[in-house]
């Protein structure tokens, strides 16, 4: 079978943060312990190190580095779990989860909002900085492929850190399949890493689209409405329910635009446009501070940083930014 190369077409998903990841995930070889051990021993292999949900970044001169040799990773602190992330033509990549004790909470800043305000350090290692992945992405610290790799490692290791016990019988579970499963020896249950679907969408009414803002957003920022998809729902019904709940707008046809892995902690954002059937907004004040219609000209002004009221679009790392671009680019 011929698989079309990703280079022969462009998906809007690839423009979002954390989405570029072209590794061979080696899913058929994860149970081959000798093969995995051999990959770990190869000198060119690199490891992403995660501790207390932070990515360990090393400063060397003016440069920053988030990929360590397995020996360097082991030198940072006690490693609790190691997972296989995948392999590029040059090398294999693993993720390592540090024991919580390897990092010390030095302070907690006052700022709230969406930012992780903990100040964490690796004692005795001033060259290492445990960084928030949001900050890494918004600052564009690494190339898109590395940022995607960090997102994969963070989501998977977050799951391991919080699933040490079997949810069926309560006994401890152990990592298997190179980190893509946990097995319970006691009751034989197998547990697989989660991905939680979230719908994120713009309701569209002709030349206007609907956005809202939560109190925790940066000043002046409006974004697409979003919410978790619930058991028993289709993507379309979740989109319609969220728009109705948060803004009182009834929606009809739903069109898929793009998706984005969102490693906070393990979501898949499913970006859609929905045709609005009603026009009068009723804001759910428990979820939103405000919701309003924006004309296409206003959205273009926001994307170009010249909205007359100083209103801002979401950061280009977020899929909401690319939903706006998709809507602006859409003809008809
Ligand atoms: Zn069990």
C-alpha cells in the first residue's frame, strides 16, 4: 500500500502547536523488550525528561536543550518510568518520568489564570530549568517537531504518573508495551493511555462569528467556545450543545476544520465551524465573562493586531487562532 507523504498536502492541523510529530511510533515492536533495550543503548538515542509535569530544559551557553542522552537523564534524578516516544531516521526518542522528589518547589507566584505559577528547581543543578510546556511553546523555544515530541512525552508521562494503581482492583500496576499500556498482575486488567476529546468551535452567522472570553484570559482576548465531548455524544452534537449552553445560540450543520493534540494534560482539540440558526446571545456567566459576534473585518483586524478596541485573538499555538484563519479564508 502506498501511503501519501505528509509533504504532498497541507493540513491546517499542522499549523497548531504540539501537532508536528513525524516519528515512527513503532507500535508493532513495543512488546519486543530486547528491541526496546537495544534502542535505549544506542549512542544517538535522546530522552525527554519530565518531572512534576514540567519539561526539564538545560541551558548551555545561550542555547537551550530539552533532549538528553539516557546517561544524562539518569544523572538528573531518580527515574520512575521510561517510555518509547518513537524513532526518526536518525535516532530513537524516549521519555523519562522523574520521581517527584527530584524537583523542589521553591516558590509559588501569585498570578492566576492559565499559567502554571510554580517555581520548581532541580537542587544542585543550576544549568537545569523545569519549564512549563505552555511557556516553551508560546516563546517558540524549540522547533515545531521538538515541541510536538515534548507534548507527546508530557501527555503520556502525566498519565503514568497518575495511574500507578489498577482502577479495577486497586493493586499497583506496571508499565508495559514500552509505556503504551499498564498491566495489573493481580487481576490481569490492561490499561491504555487516555486522550480526552474536546470540541472547540466558532458558530458562524453569515459574515459574523461567535467568540467568548473567560475571566482568566489575557486582557482583551476573545476565543472560540470549547468543551469536553461527553460519553454517548458525536462531535456534532457536542459542538451544538456547547454553543447552546455557553451562548444560547442554536446551531445546525457542523464542519470539521482541524485538530490539535493539547498536552494539558491529554486532550485532543477538535476544531469545527458550526452554522448558527439563531442570533440572540445569552451568555452563561458561570463559564464566560462575555460572548459576542465579530464581523470578518473585525477578526482580520484582530489577527493583524489593529482592532480598534485593542481586542486580541488567541495565540497561534492554539487551534482557536487557526479556526479564525480558516473562517477568514473561507469563501462563501
Ligand atoms: Zn487489577
